């Protein structure tokens, strides 16, 4: 599969998902960039905006298996990874797979589960495997986690630690729908006899794997690589920041930049690709210091200033020969 074919296939997926999900195209692109870059996505938004529908719709369009896990304070790690159950007929223990064994896993309201349970996802997200009772099992390929959390209601929640946040390649938000979008939602609700909009399957799991290989062929000029590194490293030197972007975060920015070039049908990365994705890839990895919090500084403000200060390389022609 070449870049143009991959771009067209991604556009078909976005078009299919758009039939069910009322959301900005930019938000849907953030999610598919997570798929292309073989990362994971965190959706932070208020209830009722369509986070669960988004995850299920992408699974249908991509032709992938889908499991949903509702995170609660009493959820145990074994409820996610699975456990050994004694089979009385066969007189032996057999492993009963948990919901983590799916191509797309929706970790709904992930911050409602205690840290021990949240940590059950760390190995799965980082290594694409789980270890239960000393035995390591590979997860299905491709493997992709979409997690959600409610930023408003904090009572009874357990904030995700920095290590967990760093595992998410992209953090994004649906936001409230536009006026036209909300009217369309009401039209669908008014027709009780009509079925919910279906999502056309436009991919297979093998095709998704092929799609994920395409960004690896995307070229990035040396000056653009240096620009990317400068943007990432500048988060560590900002006086408002307690903890800046890790080297893992720098690599994720690199991967998503190549995925965005793929989505645009280009075989090279532009500095604009890096600027456009910096907010969704870097903001959730930044920890502000106490003074910045008191001054109500937003993480996006820090990235704004960094992008304004760093000189953008001039690109005449980066197309790969």
C-alpha cells in the first residue's frame, strides 16, 4: 500500500465514522492518527458527547474486534486481563481471557478505577502483551486503546499518574456539537422507528496493519527533525513547567507527524504537521508547576509560546525522490 492509497483509505474510514458520530473532522482525524501511529488515544470530555459511540464506530469502520470496559472503583486487574478458572469437567485450570484481548479496547471512565487497576493497562499499552500468573500472552494485532475520562466530576476518581498519561499518544476532546450538529442529533432522536446510523466497514484487520506500515516510509528532512526536537525539549526549559515532555513523547511526536503526512497523502513531513499536532501529542505530557497553576496558565498556552519562539525551518522541496 502506498501513501496515496493509505490516505484514500483513511478518508473512507473518516467518512464512514462521520455517518454515526456528530463531531468535527479535526477530532476524528486525531483518533485515526492514533491508529496510524500505532498509539493510544485519551478522550477527555463531559458525559453525553459521544465518546463511546466514537470508539465503537471506529471499530466497525476498521473491521476490528471491540470490547468495552466500564472502569469502577471495585474493578480488579483480573477483570481486565483475565484469570485462570478451574474446569471441573477437564479437571484443570484454563485461562479465561479478559476484555483486553480485542483489537480496540474502550477503557470507559478510566480515572474511576484505582491505580492498581489502571496499571493493568500499562503493560498492554506499552508492550502489547499481558502477564497473568507469571505467564505472558500476546494481545491481538492490531491493538489500540481508547480511554475516556470526565474532566468535570472529580469526586471518587483517581487521577491518571504521569506514567499512565505518557502511554497515550494523543489526548483530544469532542467538545459540544455545532448548532447544525445538535439539530441533526434531535432529528435522529425524533424518528423513533429509524435505526441508529450504521457504520460501513471499509477495512479489515490485515488492511489496518498495512496502513500502519505506511508512515514508516515517510521521509523527514534533517532540519525538520531538529525543529521537532527543539519543540519537545523547549517544554523542559519553560519556567512554568515542572515536568516537560519525555524522550518517549518526542518519539510519539515524530510518529504522529509522519502519520499526519500519510493522512494528507504526502511522503514527507512539513513543519506545519508538527505545529498542528503538538497540542494533542504534547499538552497532556506537561506538568505545570504550582505558580503556573495559581496563575491559571493552560498547557496549551505553553505550547503556543514555544511554537511562536522557535524558528520554523524553510522548506523548499522535501518530496522524496
